[in-house]
C-alpha cells in the first residue's frame, strides 16, 4: 500500500527513494569510518578531519544512499523524499 505523503510527492513530480537510515549519523559521510557516539553527542568529529552536526552528516549519508543505493540489502527501510533535480 502506498502512503498518502508518497502519493502526494509523486503527483508533484518528486521522486521518492527508500533508504535504510539506520547508522547514518554514526558513519562518516566523508570517509565512511564508523564513529560511534551517544545520542546526546550532537557533533560528528572524525579522524579524517570532518566535523559537522551529526544530523547534517546523517543527511549526507542518506542522500548518498539514495543516489547510489546500499552496498547490501537493507531491512527496515525508511522513506526519505528527494526532488528530481537533486538526484
């Protein structure tokens, strides 16, 4: 069954890509290294030199997954809406 937000997005010409967002705030969006942190830690700092808000890091990883697809099949997929022009 298709969700109402997904239908609305598709009618508006938006491509909906499903990706598993699990672990996207832990994995460095620059080098791929897993940098474990507790939830209260809001800054992502990696040994490669990347430092940014953990949500921005997660968003970069989600976009990369939507563009290229996962390295392996995912279980528990979450929907994230991306506009055509960004893909």
